[in-house]
C-alpha cells in the first residue's frame, strides 16, 4: 500500500518560533513548519514527504509495516489455494452426507417433493432426467442390499422415487 504525497504545508500553516541567539534574540517569528535534512543529491522531495507521512501514520498507529519475502508471499498464495480446495472438498462431503442421511419415509413416497427428498434434491428442484439417473446410480451403489451399507427399505424407496420422477 503506498502513501500519498501530503504536499507542501498550507499557506496559512505557520509555527511560532522564539529566537534563541543573535541580535534578534527573544524575538518571535511565525514561519512555515519545516524539517531540515541533509541528503545526497538525487532524492525526490515528494518521495521524502511520502516517507515522512508514512512514518507519522505509523507513529500514530494508523499503519503498520510488515516485511514479506517473495517466498512468504508465494506461501500465502498457496495457502489460499489449499484453503479453497479444502472448502470445495468439505462442500462435496456435506452433499454426500446429505444424500446418504435420508431416513426412509414411513408412508412411502406419495408426492414429487418426497421423491426429490429421497433422491437428495431440494423439494422445489427441477432436475433433468440425466441428473436424476446419475443421482439414482450413485445412491444405489450405497443402498443396494448387497453393498456393505445396504438397506432394503432405503433401496425400495429409492426405486419408488426414481419411478415417480421419471414418469412425471
């Protein structure tokens, strides 16, 4: 983040200085505020003013300075990409758990919204036939009575849901 050049002081911005020595000792002057620096030739005045403005903001706690290497910056970017991939994985797992967590309906499937629920769709969803069949195949692998997590009642309702949704 860069700091803008604060520019020259306003024309009416003056500081009061009491002279300490010389023939005018004790006299009070109003002059432009200034900071005297002796620097090698080639420094840009605007750049110096920006640096001083930044240091004042840091002293007031408005800004902080952090030194970051190219490696640190790359690592931070990689962490962001890793975090995004993990979030996608979590969303996919949540969808899978949602699909697998349905409890068989006591009275069987009586409506389209119940059929959508059994298949893992939202009650107001309008999936196409390809999505319905894909979801059926995925769930059938889990609920088929011959699979390790097989459940006859859930597989029956899955078949009912497929029938109801493909007829409509």
